[in-house]
């Protein structure tokens, strides 16, 4: 047992409370992540140099896409949690499926929701799917980082028991010191992945190779999630799967394989040249 256990910061999960109005940090994380993604996509669309010529998208495409993506995140994230993580419970309590304020969102479900939103938006607007997917992928990690930080504030999705000097005792996880795995994931899935994708788009001009940014996001997130799951305690009602796999790992492995294939195809094609 470690002698250097850090105290868990007692941060109130409620950020603002004005009478019946209650705003939680978790909700603010979603709002701020979406607003940042909107701002960043507009910046990418407006930078012709990154595209090797005129952008295939317009500012209003980013304005409208963020609304579609938000709907995909909320609906897909909730349905993904229901189907991937607790189908038996929600089958017995279907009325609770719509109770988003009770918590329970799945990244992989939200990702599928965004994919469907992008495909439908591209079809209706007549825009290239690759360009929409690439700007969405580049803008996503900061929202993931904020979401993980909100998980930490809530004291949920804690890590496995450990004796590292920075271990913490989470209020709802018993007396054992544990990895603050939410912070690991916020760093890897959020900050580091954002910086890598920003380097690709701004230094190596990955937007000039359609789908390359998307492929890099899939690989980067999948690897970061798999590594993070090594420190995170799996959901109690699911536990470990085959050979020590967790549900998060099982859902992320296909992302890595698909992302690697997408990136390889993108790199095999000629780079978009200035008109």
C-alpha cells in the first residue's frame, strides 16, 4: 500500500445552482467542447493553405454541421451506453433511457451518431464527406478531454487499485488508493491527440489528403483508449471480458484497424495540389 496517497479534491459536481436551475460540470464540459469544436472547424474551413487551394467547405457548413453533430453525440452516446454497457437494465427500465441527467454516455455510441450525422449532412448539402469528417475529427479531442475532466470531478469511472505515489482514494470506490485514470485519459485522448492532429493539419497539411486526418483520429483515439483501459476499472456490472479485455478495449480495437486502413489509403493517393 502506498504511503503517498493524494487526497481527492472535493469539487462540487454542480457548477451553478440558481433555484430550480442546476448546471453540472459534466453538462458544461459538453457545451464547451461543442463550442470549441465549432470555433476550430470554422478556423480550418477558412484556412485555404491547409487545403492546398480553396476550401471545399464554407463557414456556414461548419455552422450547420455542429448542430447535426451535437444531435449525433447526444442520441448516439446515450443509445450506445444503453446497448453496449447496460442493455438488460434498460430493457427492464425503458423509461430511464431518456433520463440523460442520471448519467451514462458512450463515446463509441456518440461516434457512430456523429458518423451518421456527417453522412446525412453531406448527402443533403452536397459536400464531400471526407472534408466534413476530417474537420470533425480534428476538432473532437478537446471535447473528449473536458468530458474526462468532468468524470474526474464527479469521482466516477475511477482507476484500478495501485500503489503509485499519485494514487487517490475516490469517495465512492472504497478505501483503496486507485489510479486517477480519468486524468490519464483526458491527457491521452484529449490534449495529446489534439496536438498530434493539429501538427498533422498545420505542419504536414493532412487536409490535402482526404481522410488522412480522420484515419489518424481513429488510430490515435483507439490506441489512447486501449492504453487508458489498462489503468481504469471496468464497469462493475460488466467486468472483464475475454483474456482481460474490457468493453472499451473491445470497441476500440476495430477503430484502430479501420483507422490504419483509412490512413493507408489516404497516403497512397496524390496530395491535393493548389489550383
